[in-house]
């Protein structure tokens, strides 16, 4: 069964220009990083990272997230950077300043890794 539609054509052309702020800096998110460090020192137990290492890691990840945010594709809204313990997401908003989310990933160094035999038998 074929349907014929009136000869109306809708052309939607998406602009390639980027509508987000250039010049996002680390200093814009000092408050979020300070809050994350307070939470890390108070609530997070991490054998691999002492709080000083966490601060260095947060700075490095923030720089990577900013770079990913500024160099993202024209139709993408996020810049993400992560390591084994922390994820930072910068999200485009209607304002000039992007939204910043800092997440601590749940991980246990004591979790047993499945053996190769167990993985083969499950398949």
C-alpha cells in the first residue's frame, strides 16, 4: 500500500556553528571541586588515592573534561573525563556556564575477578 503525500518538503538545516561558551576555565568550577574534595575526605575510603592525590586527579580530569567539552561535535552536549575512581561531566545548559557533575565511582580492590574457567563455563 503506497501513500502519497502532498508535495510539501520540509528542509531542516542544522547550523554548524557552536552555541556554547568558549573559554571555559578550571577556575569556573573551583566551588564544585572544593565540595568534591570535602566529600572525598569525609566519606570516601580509597586505598589508591590519598586526598592530596585526589585533588591533583580532579584538576587533571577537569582540564580533560574542559578540553572534551570545547572540542565536542556540533550536536553534542557533554564533555566527559574519567579515571578508575572519579568521573567529571560538563553539560551544556541554556546559560553560558556549563553544569558540572563530579562523581566518585564505586570500586572495591578486594572484589574477586572471575577466573578464565568460570567465564568459559558461563558462556
